C-alpha cells in the first residue's frame, strides 16, 4: 500500500454513511449482506446509497458478488488489513512493547 491507496481508503471512510456501512459489512463477514439490506440499514434511497457504495468499491473496501438474484456486498478485509499495517508500520520506532496497549484493544470475535 502507498500513500495514495491509504488516502483513497481514508477518504472513502470519512463519511458517516460509508463508515457505518463498512462497519456493518465487517460485522457480517464472511457472508456479507445484500445491497438491499445495506440500503434498508442506511435509511437512504437506493440511488443515494449506490453512490456511497461506488465510492467504497472504488477505494477497494467493498467486494461485490452475484448470488442468485441478489448482489452481495462484502468488506474487503485485505484492504482494511493493508491500511492498518500501513498506518502502524513505523509504530513506536520498532519498540513493539509500546504498541501493546493498542493491540490489546483489537480483540476479535
């Protein structure tokens, strides 16, 4: 990841609707959610939400796949992981013990 990729992802997440949609997709990994479910959760019109979805897809945050008649959206966890590594790469100037409080906050499941 380079600075351009990081800025693209951060810009895409710098809107409340997109940030909440991405967090919702993360909570629904690995199955994802239908576009309709995301629209319903956002309480926006289909066309307005589609614009937000396109921004996230362009930034590489969202992957889309067709399942039957539905379009399923999934969080691109590789993109999220790449951003996190990019941001923390030089954390604490190589002194990993200083980053431990940050890592303790990242509990999964």
